[in-house]
C-alpha cells in the first residue's frame, strides 16, 4: 500500500472560489494559500487523494446552490494523513477519510493540498484501505451503502427481493458503487443508463441486465405499470424516478439519492396506496460517526474484491476545473479521483 510522508510546505495549493461584484462565482488554482486562510479546525490533514463529485463540478462551474460561502476551497470528500491535531482523538501520521459535513460547501474542502477539519468529522482509515481506495469509494460508495441500508430496513433484503433492484445513473459514481455493493450482497441488479455503450462495464460490476433510460421515460405514463423491480436506487430524481415508482413491486422501496435528472417529482399516490411501496431519501452529509465507522469498516472487509481500477479514473488537481463540465454532462464513468498529494 502506497503511503506518503507529510510535507512541511508553508503555503498550500488549491482551487479557490470567489465571487465578483455581480455575485458571479469563479474558480482559480492558487499556489500561495497560507495556513491562516484554511480556516479553523482542530486537525490539519495533508490531502493525498480527493475526488471530483457532482457537487464539486457544480461548485467549480459557479453554482450558487453548492457554494454557500466565499472564498471557498471546493471538494466534498478527501483522504489523507494527519499533520497535527490539537484534539486527542487523532495523532500525526494517521490516515483518515472525510465525506460530507458541509466541507466544500460551507467551509473549505478537499480540492487542495491541506484541510483543517474537526476530529468528529473524520473517520480513521482502516489499515487495509489506501488513500486512493478511500477516495475511489468516498461519498459515492458511502451513499450507495446507505441506500442499501434503507432498502433492507424497509424489508427489501436479498432473500425477499424476487425481482431485480434498478440502479439509475448507473454509469456514474454512486450508481457504479450501488451496483457493486448490491451484487456483493446477493441482490439481482438492473442498471438503468443513458449510455448503452457502458453495458460491458456495468455487467462487469455485477449488473445482470441493462435498461436504457429512454425506454423507461418513453413508455406510456400510467400510474401503475407492470411490477418490474423489487426496489430502486435512484440518482436521477425527476421524470425517471417518477416513472420507476410505477414499476416497483408491491411492498418494494425506492431510495432517492440524487437529482442528476431534475429536482421535480411528478407522480400519483397510486403506487403508494395500491402497492404499499415506500419512497425513502438519503442524506449522506450529516450521518453520525457510528454509521460512518460501520460503513468504512465494512468497506475494508470487502475491499480486496472491489473493482477499484474499473470504477476510478484519476486526474491531477490542476485538471479539476477542465473536467467539471464532463461530470455535469454525465460523460464521466464511475468515480473521478483527484491526485493531490506531494
Ligand atoms: N443524497 C446524498 O447524500 C448524495 C450523495 C452523493 C451524490 N448525490 C447526488 O447523486 C447524484 C449522482 O451523483 P454521482 O456522484 O453519481 O454523479 P455522477 O458520477 O456525475 O453520475 C451521475 C449519473 O447520472 C446519470 N444522468 C445524467 N443525466 C441524467 C438525466 N438527465 N437523467 C437521468 N440520469 C442522468 C448519468 O448516468 P448514466 O449515463 O449511466 O445514465 C450520470 O453518469 C447527484 O445528483 C449527486 O448530487 C447525493
């Protein structure tokens, strides 16, 4: 496992979002960020690997919905090594991962070489996971794991799911990890994608079949369609989720994770009152430490079987802004890991 030594550099490099007089946001790569500009936080982390999440792509391209304060270093998750800590919970040299908690939205995040964070927001990285692997998993796999928890809490366990689980945004980061984790637990999975050319990749992750997004969207919209899925793990929202609700089998559950296809949800109560289905939402940002510890420990146990190199592609920190439009256009596959370290 590759582990790096802490750097003693006094200035840091990172993407820096500011707003102009008209309120427009812009991102530049600064190489002269002072420690004092990194904000408060008991633990200083040298970032080895970050990621370009959907939210990060929005922030870098000027979305005010994600950037809640300026100036801001974007980056909602990262993995690295503790440089120093005034909180006794962590000591220098420990490897850590952080997802959510508003980093990269309301306070400086992970698209830079260093971050100052609160100890309760960190998870100590299990020894079997490298910082690259932690970033390859990141918010996406954490969210997918929470979605599977939600399915199972609602009674849709592998042995009580006679039909497949539909995973939307299958070619993206959350969708790819959802396929892997569902298949790993013994669920049958159908990958719903806008990119049929990804079929070999999606099957390699564990999908037993592929369904084009257009096939679901173009079908006649009826309040109830044939019972096709025992559950749904959805990254899209909008019309795709609305259509899929009408295809969930009796007592099944749809788990809403994202909004890649829109924030509106136009549906009827019919699937809820005639089939008893549930719609559950996931918010990965503010999950308590015990949930995070459990999920990361489960990742560590299964990591040797995870297809990291299939799911993760790497870019350099300098390439984050130029790559952001491809993420928003749904053109990237799996997870985009950002190589940050020294
Ligand atoms: N709830 C949470 O805590 C949480 C955590 C992480 C992410 N999210 C959200 O989940 C969503 C996915 O995140 P991600 O990191 O997986 O993003 P991503 O890697 O960019 O993947 C998004 C995928 O959505 C699909 N897509 C694109 N346009 C679409 C459209 N118009 N209709 C339906 N599907 C479309 C594409 O997959 P195909 O080409 O295969 O169809 C694309 O690859 C985002 O909205 C993100 O903000 C929420």
